[in-house]
C-alpha cells in the first residue's frame, strides 16, 4: 500500500499488530522506517490521518 502526502509517497506494510511506514530519506538512497501500533491506528484510514496530522512526514 502507499500513502501520499505533499508529493511524497510513503510505502506502508501491514502486519498483525502494527503498520510499517517506509519514508524516503533526504540523504540519497536511504530510507527511514516508522512503526505505528494498530492499537493507535487500527485501520488504513486512521493511519492516513495520522500521517497527514504528523509533521514528521
């Protein structure tokens, strides 16, 4: 799955208990990975809202 915010595309992987958000780094080919528990964001829509509301993305 993918989530787009302000022209950036974030890859999202789902597991049983969490979401993994893979973000491009500002420095070359590196990536930054964020883990969000499903207790905090239980659905993909809740995760999208989290990404849009969070200044880290």
